[in-house]
């Protein structure tokens, strides 16, 4: 079903199901013989959601699609490992630079507040749909897991007044903040993407840092290979929307240019370059263009 301006979801439907898929791929990546990441909570969280397809993906029980040009689930896991590592390293570097306030936007089943070695005195805010925040908080508490930083988990739609919700929970706009918007921008209308960055800028003290990922053309996600992947998932029993229906298309401001114009100093790399940095083989597939064609931008506020 195509997106609407005020649609909502949980972790088994719509956009929320993609968060479960991300966690499943993180779990699979973490179980590799030479893992680039370690997310010990990804698989338990996927198990708690209980969607059979994602449970099997997290366990490594899915095989490549039976097509002339199969998609190996490990390819998705490799791309997710690269993405996860980029944002992990960004947050750790911010901590090493003395930043003690972090915000994770559209956190989904992200467990960084629980698994990263945050410096003492760090406060982490994570925001997502209320149902997503409530589920993850309850599931991790049930596992007996405690955050490794002071955590404020805020249930709010990012299309609503989330800056006010942040302030209400103790966010301090007078101190530098590390922001991440991972796997988010395509799920926002173009104008909402600009508002997101405008809000971040308004809440950021000089020296704040921001990291996000994006692709040049959202229309790439409507490729026939993506439809092939969707059909394979449905054959495996997953009731899933076509990914091309979950994103908002339309002309967007270029991320790095927009940030530069609003006082940030950005540096951009690509997923392909990050594969090389980490000594991993890069194999492109249109079905996962959102991962493998991704640009990664990290910026510091200098104005």
C-alpha cells in the first residue's frame, strides 16, 4: 500500500517491518566467521517480534532466491554490516571528541544504547513510533539488558513535534550533540527531509555532529530486481509491501549541499568505498540499491 502523510506502523507491518528486517540482517552479519559488527541483541529482538521470515533470516536459515540471478541474504547482511559499522564508528568518534549527548532518530530495533561502550556521563535519546519504542524497551528489559548510557526512549512520529518532545525529556540544545539518521531519509517526503535537518540545526550547538545515509535517486528503489526480492519474500511466507511503495519519491535537496548551506561542514563517502576500507568484497545488486548505492555523510556544525 502506498505511503500517506500520516500513516503509522508497528514492527510487523509497513515501514516498521523494514526495521525488523534490518535487525535480522544485523543478526546474520554478527554471526559471520569474521564479523564486521557485533550486535548481540539483534537476534533476540527479531525473535521477540516473531515474524517467521525474519526469524529464519536472523538464524541464517534462508537460502538465496531460486532465480536465474539469485540474491544471497548474506549480501544484504554485508551491506548492513558496512552501514552499521559506519554509524557505530561515527558515534564512538564523537564520544572520543568529548560529545556526551547523542540522538538516534527512527531508532527501530537499534540497540546502540545497550551495546556501545559509551563514555561515562553520556545521555542517549532515541526516537521512533510509540509502538516501536514500547516494544523494544519491554523486550530488552525482559532479557535483563540495561543501557550502557543514560537512555531516554521517546515514542513519537518524526513528522510531529519531536523537538519539543526531546526538550521535555531533558535534551540540552546548548551542548554539542551527535545525531544519526540511519536508513531514514527515503521514508520521509522531500519537504520533511528538509524540516528534519532544519530542526536538527536549530537544536545543535556549534561542534555538534550529524551522520546520515542517502542515495542519489530514490527512484532506483523501484527497480524490477526489488520487485523480484519482494516476490521471493512473499513466496517465503512474508506478507510484505513492495519497498518501492514504502518510500517517498520526488525531487529532493542534495544532502551535503543542504547541510553546507545551513552551517555544517560535511564529508561524504560511499558504501563501495567503505567495503574497500574494511577489506570486504563489493558486489552490486539492484535489489539492495538502498544499501549498496548508499552515500554516507558525516558533518560538523561550524556556524
